[in-house]
């Protein structure tokens, strides 16, 4: 305990005796532990015992190695900062006496006793519920963000999602010195499908197109429905043979038994391609315009055709 001296004075000059420091230790609502830098624990106040569900003797016997969750990599970072700076503040997991793992916010500072021995004063607070709530809010925020980038009907990216993820893909392509190919696909006679077979069949047709794109392209490619019966796919490193293979797979699926069974008939599509060389100053939106023009040339030449942008 700190001895009374001229340095132990209150704001108005009154001396603060050892009993005041003892009261601050005993009645602090946060857990307080006095430890050695090597992890030995010499004392733990009542709040620390309540937080960790242990007696002071049990806490001292376990030491930091017995209290810390050894699977939490944050401990190494926190201890390294404390060694470097002499103090640290952060969150890591600890193991309670009943075996439950809790998240603990701690503030630790190294000081020296009168005999020169290094000690650490560590203040701990159980923040398990707060951390869980923050994690839940982050997950909810991520889900809401994902919803804003996703087409409800097909589960593909929407236009906003395509531009957001596609722009990142162009950056990756530049680093990898890779060509980017963009496919623009339009469903033929969509209005007739809705008029003659109903909007449920039309919705099934759009879902079938989404499935055909998933079947034809890779998981790393960006697939999107940008509105109505228009779809866009963005892929890295597709050569001419690769593009032809994608087209064949899409058409095979849309004319196959699964599509006929779910939609009620086979579907035709018109497709157009546009390509971007590495570091070419072309955006996703500009690629879409090129591929859209190519798709309309294909549609003008007859249904179920493909064209490549010049």
C-alpha cells in the first residue's frame, strides 16, 4: 500500500492516507489485481473475485496463464504493447472459475515498488454482453449492406452490387495483369412469357437464368441481375474459347429438362461480350455499355445469338 507523503495530497491539499487507497481497492466496482510482469498474481479485490467467480487464493494460484484463454491471440499483442509502452488497454478472453469464457476489458500499468520490484496494476471489467451486442450489430449491419447489393428474386448481385464488387475486381485484374470479360445477357420474348404463362412463370424464368449463370461461370466471377430481364456477368481471364463455353453451358441449361420443368418451356437469350485489357482506363459501367450494344446487335440478327463488342 502507498505510504502517506507530500505527494499523496488531494485536490485541496488534504493528505490522503493509506486507508483511502485501501477503500478504493476494496470497494472499486471494477476488478483490481496486482501482478508481476511474468504473470504471477499477488492480490485481487472483491470485484475481481466476483467477475472471475473465484476466491482471491484461487486467482493468485492460477496466475495469468491460468486465467487467460490461451486460444485468444489478442493476449500476445496486449502483453507486447505493455512491455513496450509500460501500459496497455484492450479486450481479451479470460476463463472464469465455472469454466465459462468471458470477454474482459482491461487496463494495465507497470510500476515499481519502493524496493525497485516491477509490479503491474490491472483493472478488469466483464464486457461479454457488450462485445456480443457489438458483434450482433456488426453482423446485422453486414446483412443489411448485403441486402442493398443483392437482387431479391434471384439472389445475384443487383446493379449497385455489380458496380461495387466489379470495381474491386478491376483493381485485382490490374494487379494480376489479367483481362476482364463482361457478359450482357437479355432474355428473349420475356413479355410473351409473362403474358402467355403468367408472372410466376416469368419469375421462374429469371431464376432459371440465374441458375444457368451459376452453372456456367466460376464462384469467383461476379453475377448480377441489373433489372428486368437483363443480366451481367464479370469474369477474369476468359479467352475466346472460355466465352464460347460459357455461352454453350447457359443455352444448354436454359433448353434443358430442369428449365422446362420449372418454367414450362425452354428459354432463349441474346448475349453480348465486352473485354478490358489490364490497366485499360475503362470502368464497369463503360464495359456494360459496350456489352449492351453487342447484345442488341446479336438480338437484331435473330434470337438466341451472341455478339462481341469491337
